[in-house]
């Protein structure tokens, strides 16, 4: 099929992306994945009137889904994809939007989205169910349909951030109450946790029906390409609990999800989650870990012991250039610390003015 949209990417490059990511997931790519998107390319047309937004939920519901898709297309036209980067978009309605799909109020902040339960509900009174007529679920579906029609197979449509299992429960039952529930009604926590698991999978599978007719493949808020189902799993609630509770209330659900996904990754967010790293690495099906030190902590180049533990367990590593003051230069440091760059994926953006230096870096790692 001829490319009919002016994105700087053609079918031959898509074939190369598929091949390289396939090898990386299989442990057969003997270099890092380097997903670098250069900003500042001339799109060759006027900018749409609709402004770019960090969160798709920031657009009023009256804004047509087709206008949002066209804004996405324009932004992609302003990019140059180098190394292992590829054009991708995903509807960002905040981490854990499944809570809004199941009835909670979605509230937009200045730079975030959260989900509001209007009144305290006892854990035993919480019941999850799939609602195809929910306004936020229909909004996401409409945007996927519009994007698939406009972008066709030129762009990968990534999964919206459905959230982590107990994070979903914590949206319905505030975290401070859920912490007490772990002691007071542990069996009920387990029951409602598995109900959240069932709903996560129901929405994941329903939304994938809309993304796959476009460019086949799977991605998400972390743009790793996968030919089989992939997700960046998480449980931010785990920051507040110890390993014993993690192993009882979080790990079993993660294990079950990892067995069902082809390429599961885990978003290890904050130093409070490091206590769970050993437990996570015991999950045989978990393919890799994305370590995020957290606000106010040193960047990713300052955690060699964390990365060594992940590497020694035979897992893959992913980080963003924005996670360290060195930017894309972080790869050199982490590769030196680990004695090689195999099984690492670096994702980032840079100005198109930096292309000569980035090309040199790509040449160095054989990722031109």
C-alpha cells in the first residue's frame, strides 16, 4: 500500500521495526533498541486550529474525534523517526482510566487526571461491571475509530493506560481505606482485586478490537512495538506496602496477567517499590522492568545496582531519555555500568537540530 499521509516513515521501515523488535523480545538483537523521535520537521501544511494537549481528556467532549485524530496526524508529520522509533499515538485519559469507564468521575487537573469517588463506599459494596455505554469508554472508542480511519496502517495505535489492578480498586476505595482493608478484610480485598483483573482484561480485549485493524501490533504509553499482546503493568499502590502484602495481594494477579500477555513489562515507580523487585523478578513470564526513580531522586544513571539485578535475572531494561540530565547520553553510562547494551531499550525525543550527533550515537550502537 502506498503511503498517502505525509509522515516520514514508509512500509520498508515498518518491516525493519517489526524485525528488530521481534529479535529484541526474543533476546536475539545484540544491540540496544533506540527509539528516538526528532521534533521540528516541516509538516508541509498549516497547523490545525485544535491545539495539542498532553492529555486527550483535556479536549471537551464536543470536540470531534476526527479533529483529535487530525491533530495527532499533524504532530506526527512534525516528527522524524530515527533508530528504532516508529509513528504511534495513544489516547491519554490518565493512568487507570478504567475507573472512569466503570462509573467514577474523571477530573482534569492542570497537568494530570484523577478519578473521583463522590462518597466513601465499603469495599464489600463495590461491584465492577463492563459498561459499553459509559461516556468515557465511548469517547475512547470513537477516537480509536477516527484515528484508524485517518491514519490507516501508517501509525500504530497504542493502548490507553488502563491502570494497575489495586490502583483501580484504590480509585473506588481511597488508598488510606484500602490499606486498612488489607488488615481488616483481606479476603474481600483479594476478591475485589480479581474482579478488577477480569474487568482490566475485558476492556483490554475490547479496545484491541479497535486498534488491530489499523497497523497490526501492540503498544501503549511506553512505545515498545510488539507483535503479540504487550502492556506496561503497574501497581503504584504497592509503594505503600511491604513484600509480604505485595506477595499476597499484588503478585498473584501480576503472574496471571503476565501468563496471558505475550510481552509483559513492569513499571517500577519510585524507591518504595524497590522492595518488590526481587519478588517481581521471580515471575518467569515477566519480560522486563522500567525503573523510574521518582521526583527528587537521582537520574537513571545513578542506579547501577538496580539495573544489574534486572540484567542478572535475564530481564530487559527500558528507560526514557527524560529520566536523566544526560538525556540520550544516558545509554553510554548504563551500557558501561552493565558491560554492554544488549536487552536495553531507550525511548526519547530530541530536536531535529541534534540529528547529526544522534546519528553518530546510532552508528556507534549499530542502530542506524
